[in-house]
């Protein structure tokens, strides 16, 4: 019986992240030229805190820290997890 693929087989290993204290303006500037992405993960070091989508930033003040508008209920998966976990 074939095992379901792992998360690591589908994920991008070198992910651009943003610091939670970066401003909405700075994060929007990083999202705009990204290759079709609609947001970026917010992280402190290797710890994922949330996700800042273009929609999250849309009505926020340019100088607000991105952690104040990011989506916090993200699901984080380890590369060894199966797609069915």
C-alpha cells in the first residue's frame, strides 16, 4: 500500500517571512512583487505567529505593526507529516 505524500514533498523550504513589528506599509511592499503570493507568514525566528494577507492589510493604517492585523489562527505542519494527518 502506498503511503500518502508528506507535507515536505509539497512545501517550499525557503519561505520569505516578515517580523511582527514590521509596518503594514513595509509588508505590503514585500507582497506586491512576490510571485503571485497574496500574503506572507509572520514569524519570530523560526516560530510562526500568523499570516499577513493582502486582505488583512487593505484597511489597516500604513504605520501599524503587522502583528495587529495578521491572521493568527494559521495551521502549521511539520515536513514529515502526511497530507492525511
